């Protein structure tokens, strides 16, 4: 955050913009351009990328860490900074007759497999990072995109380093598959696996990321507070308490802070009080999954989740919950039930067994595993939950 931006935000606060000056920067899905408290990890990554500075190609590396440790933020921030220094996104994919640059070109490509799940989407994402030329979204085959990528990296002084993030989450593109897709350009590309653990059979370099320590997480929260909330909105003791509760998980801490600020704003309070924090913390489940996993779903599934959060599914059989959601939409009970089973397979919700009352299949209920308050605030689908319609 630049100093001028901080001053402008303070001016906005002084002009009566309310308790929240900037919801976007308060959001747990937004990463800081320079991660706080992660200097040693960034240095280890720079060490791994050392060959790049001499015109070479580094070996593949895995960046691993528990939920909320900032692995995505670290890699995304470093890749953006490296592209500023070493990439060349201004050149077109087409052949050029201009003299070649003396120094090699290295692109750093960040691929979020929560949203990039198909082979076509993968190639399109990589190509989009290698050039400012428009890459078609349809009307072209996957093979054609692969050929374009080969052409783009055909010269010996061009190479790409591709980060495959969230590769070990349910229903995402696996690291092994991403490597297979890059086989045609294996001599001019390298990969970074980003996730909670190493890919299966991994024998390369691993850079572990530890959970945030108490004072580091306090610094993370203080930074968000200072740029996103009006001065005096929350006291330091509350920030420390929130950090202790989150136990090193930045996502959970930011989700609770976001929810508390929203609760305070809704109640026309000029401060975040303990009751707001308690309400927000109650909305962050134990073993919470990242809210972005819910936000990366199709709009119809997001609408199902938003309705699900509004009807309190606890201790109710899945069939009854599906009936309730279907009654509020144009979806059938069968479609809603299928969606709920898919969402459980993806880990966004969880099916828990209910007490059995006799013979037959044991019924199950649903527990939400994402922060519902933050989700409903960030997804436009929450405002259209009553307009559910099949999208596939």
C-alpha cells in the first residue's frame, strides 16, 4: 500500500464514508502486493529462482503450508514483481521482424486451479500471461492453443515459470496433469507447485511456509485495519484477541474481521465492539475452508449455498433441505440434492450422519464449512438466491 493511497483513504474516512473505508482491501480473498512477515520465505524462493537472473531455467519447486499461511499470497506477489522485472508482456504472439532483445525473456505465470480446471482454460491462462494479444475464449481447439504456446516459447531466449496453485484441493487441476500439459514446452518451462502438501511422488525442492506467529498475524490485521477501516474503529487489544483466536490462520482472522466490520456497519455502530466480533467468529466454522473455494463455483451453485446459509440446515436431512431450497427457486429437488452432494465432495459443505430411527439408509445432515457472512457479502449470487435456475 503506497503512502498516497493511505492518505486518500484517510480523507475518504473523514468525508463520512462510514466505518468501512475499503471493503475490497478488507476482504480475505485480496492479497497484499508485499506480504507481511514473509521475508524469509520470499528469499528462499528467490534463491530457488537464482538461475533466472543468469539467463537459465530453475528447477521445479513446491511451496507448502497449512490453511491461512499465505502460500498463495506469497507466490502471487513474487510472480507479479518478477514479471515487472524480467517478463515482456507487450510483445505479440505473432512473428516479429524486429531485432531480438539481447537478454532472455522469462514470464512468471500464476494459475489458480480453482478456476482453471480444463486443459483449454490452462493453455489459455498461460498464453494470456505471455502476451497482450487477445486469446479466444471459444471457436478454437485446445490443440491450437498448445501449438501457439509452443510457438511462443520456441526461441531459446524465451521461457516460462508456471505456478500451479491449489493443485491438491478437490475438483481442481492436479499438478501432475499441469506438468503433462507443459510437456511440449518442457525444455523452456518450469513449475511451482503451491498447496498444503507436496505433489504425489515429489522429489524436488520444497519451501515450507509456517503458520503466522502471533505478532505477525497482529501486523497483518493491523495493516488491513489501518487501510480499510476508519480511525479508532477497533482497539489493539481486540486485534490481539482476534489473532489469538485464529491461531496463525490469516484467512480465518481476516474473515472474522470482515464479518465484524460488516456487522458493526449494519448496526450503525461507529466501532467494532466485542459483540460484533463474537457474531463474526461464530460465522467462521471450525476447520474452515477458504471462502474463495465457494466463490469460485458457478453462479447457480453459489446461489444454492447462499440459500442454504439462510435456512439453517443443522440437524435436518439432506432431502428436507433440498425440498426447502427447491421451493425458493426454479430448481427441482433432485437437482438441488445433486448439487449438495457435489458440494460435499468438493469439501465446501460436509454431510454428517443423523441418528437412525430404524432400518434403511442412515440419513445425513449438512454443515457449512465456509464463512457464510463473508461469502454472502462478496457474492452477487446472494442477491439473486430467489432467482435460482439451472445453468447446466
